[in-house]
C-alpha cells in the first residue's frame, strides 16, 4: 500500500506544556483516516505541523514520501486542508470567495470549475449569496470547497463537524464519504467524537495527552459485540432481578444509574433482553447503543500506567 502521510516521532512543546509527544502514524492512499482524541489531546497542534503552520521540535513528517520542511513546502500543493474554522470574506459571495482563494493558490479557475465544486458541496444554488448569510454548516461546506480548489490528493479536516446540529453533521459526513468513494481522495479527519469517525473511517488513531494510545483498522479496534446499550425502564429493581436471573453480574455486566441500566456483555443480546423486559411487564422507555470515546479510552488503557 502506498503511504500518503507519515509522521515519525513527532513532538511539539509550548513552554512547559508538551502538546505532541513522540507521535508516529501512517496514512495509506484511499484511507479515510480518523484522528481521534479528547479536546486538548494535541490534534490541532499535530494538524498545524502537518500543514506547516508551525514546525515540530523533534521528529519528521513525510507527505507522498517527501520530507516536509520549511524549504520544501511544494509538497503541500497536493494537500487541501481546513484547519480549525475556515475564514471567508463575509460580504462577498461564495463564488467570489472561491475565485479569490484560487488566485492565492496561484491559478485562475474557470466559472465551470468553481460551479462544479460548489455543486459537489451542495452550495450551487447559493453561489451568488453573500457568505454572511450562510449557516455554520454551509460555511463548513464552503471550507471543504476551498480545500478542493486545487484538486488535492490528500485532504486534511480539523474537527469539521464542531458546532453543527445533527443534520449538519450528517451532511458533512456524507460529503466526506463522497470525497473518498466518488473522488478517490485520501482523507485525514480529526474529531473527538468516536461514533462519528466509526461511521466513515476505515482506519484510525487515538491520541491522548499528545501520545498515541492505539492505531489500526476501525473494524478491528471497535468490536461491535462490546458496544454498550442503555435501557431506561419503569422498574429498576425488577429489571435488576431479571438481569441477575440471567447470570449477569452487577458492576461487571451491567451498571445502574437512577432509572438507567447500561449493559456491556456478550452473555445476552440487547434485543433479547429488551423482549424479556417486556415479557416481564417492565416498560422500556428507551433503548439505544452507547460507546463514548472516554469509555473506550478506559477500556483499552485498563491496567496501563
């Protein structure tokens, strides 16, 4: 497999704070690579190093097998990126913004080229609208359009769904999937939301406090059988008795918090358990899967120091 992006022992400090600590990762051509970690984990610092906005104290970055350095920024011509929130000229139209930004990249696009990109991100019908009238989600999509202007092979997205409502998150998610499947782009996308990355990424890395926690294929790292399920029921005591009668152990296979029971076991399926509750006359008000990034950290780092 062709390596598109690689870091080796990357480190960055700000005074006494180590933001990124000896970080190595590898992204292959065609990956949708999830870059995961809680807020403050070092994701944005890493991305700023990948895009030459800041430089590492130690370590190396390779993009398309070429070492990235202050004197070799030409390799970034193959990279499109949104770092943090995209900025635009708010009193200019979407079309005019892209036209100006393209010229900053060093080329003059045709109207058809700009309109094709706006169409791809779902903004063709707003091409002549001033950006100040755009919602946050529309600005995020315009940011992706900006990153696509020079037809890059690698696209780096820094928390593109932050601040979006569920519909906006869905639109960005579908756009990323289309970039990968329809446009053949390699995507490096950072997030603090495990479930978002789980829906779109084939490979991922999780970092915490600037260090790698785990890296690999999503399907291998996230065992579907270990997903937790939350039940909101009418009678907690009776529900607990049902679980114990099924040889489930409190504290190990399930936890109780007020009117919620969180199940985390392979001994019984959540669907069968839901049926059993109903048969026993226990009302189930809600039943949904849950696996937070924080819980996954605890799971994979259990016993580590």
